[in-house]
């Protein structure tokens, strides 16, 4: 089950002498306000959470007679909770925790204690700078321990690089994809450590086989339909996240906002929107309409708990989930392609039709003049 929290190293658990379970019950008091939920973007307080009762249970792990349950009902439940719990914890500390008492250990316990592999390092700062900052000044020759673990030059270089994912992505795209496909490859979307690319080729999986040293195919089934050989999972190699599934559509609407249609699987992302809202309120057609500029915005509604000055409210929020007016990059007119701000072609795309013709004619004349000079020489 996906909603079950699992602990692999549960044998290293440490039982505490005391711990506290606490729970409140609140009455939802409707809030009268004049804000309208029909507005495009709004935040409206719907309910105030007023504490009506509280219960807390102090559990002692070694003597159950010291355990204690407290119940209280009333409008001042929050203040009573703080006052009583503070008094109970002070009493426990003064009577049972203030004095250090040696633990009674069997021979087996002592043997386990002496051979313990887990150590706790004090977090007291004893250096004037962070270890990461100090390590950045080390030369390759001074990183002797890293060299022992990663003797190969390539892996050693990666381990000394702070933003290795960006270096790997850059090398993969320009040293391999661009050289292999030229103008027939373009970046559809990029994240911190991943790429979505559009490639025009007869069979990309056959191309992968010919350049296996660039790819990690560990997630491919042994009986995959493309007969792609499996490789060991390796640091610094690119992996096909969808493992031979065909992507029938991709719509990128902005930073961390996109939709991928992989035939039997649709992946949707929208920054600042909860997963439940993305799943239930956003659909593939919403992303498609934004990219094709059939809509300027798509909105989502969210209910959240908000704390203000120790008071808790239920807020109704209506916010922009997808927009066609994103300004992080320059959108080429009459297309779905974008350019980074500062790109040399932006000036050309911002010209009028007449200015473009004049520019092209001027460039053609310069090319003719240069060609004539070359022939004369």
C-alpha cells in the first residue's frame, strides 16, 4: 500500500521513557464575509476552527502506573491544555529525568552497546565555514579519499562537480543529440535533472542501441518489444523514464507545468497546486488549450488550513493553475516554440513584416558583396 509508512532500520529504534499523544476537537464556525468566490483569483476565509475539547495521554514506557490521561471540554480548551501539560511535564522532569541514573544492562546488552555501529556527531559548529565551502577550495590532488572510492577520471570529476546534473544534461544534449540529429532535435522541456526532447528519426530505440554508453536501460524489461539490452544502473547516464512507452502528446505551459500523454498514462504537473487538485480538476485538454492559446488561464479551487496569530481557519482559494501569458521565456509569434531572453533572434521576431524584408534584403546584398570580393581575390 502506498499510504503505509515503512521503516527499514526499525531495529535501531530507541524507546523513550515518556511521550505524549494529544488531540483537539474543534467546532467549525462559519465566517460571514462579502468576498465573492466568482472572482478570478481570491482567498476567502470560510470557517474558524474553535477548540471545544482536548485530550492528551502521557505514556511511560517502563512503568505504566506513571501514564496519565487528561480530558477537558470547554471554550478555553487550548489554554487549559497548555497549562496542564506544562505542569505535568515539569513534574516528570523534576522527579524522573533531572537526575541521570545508570541503566541496568545485561551482559548481552553491554556487548551490543560496545559493538554499536551507529554514532551521533555533535552538531556544534567548530569550523568558521561550512565543510562544503572549505571542500570547494581543494584541488584534485588533495581529494585523495574521493579518488580512492571513484578511481575513474570521469566519475571522479563528476563527484567534485557541485551541479553535476546540469553538466551531464548539457554534455548529453550538445555532445550527443545535437551532433547526431542536428536541427532535427529540440528541447521541449527541461527540469533540474531531466530533459524532454523532440527527435525526428526513423527509430530512436535503434539509435539508443548504437550509443548505449550514453544510456542507463536498467528499468527496461528483459523481454521489451525493442530488444533493448539491459545495462547496470550507473551514475551520470541518461534514463528513459517511460521505458519504451510511446509519448503521444506533450504540452508545456510554463515552469514545472506540463502534461504528458503516454497512451495508458497521463502525467500532469502544475506548480503551486496540490496533487489532489491537479488530479481532479486539471485535464489534458486544459493544457492543450493553453498551448494553442484557446484560453488565457485555467483556475483551480483549493481548501486549506491556515494559521493566523494562533487561530486556525479553513480558507477557500481560487488561483491560476495554468496560463498562456507566462513571461519566463520569449514566445515566438504564431508558434509553440520559445527562446531564452537575450537570444539574438528575438529582435528579428519583434520586427514588422516590412522590417524583416528590409533586413533580409540587406543581408543578401552583404552576402553578394562578400562573394564578389572573394571571387576577385
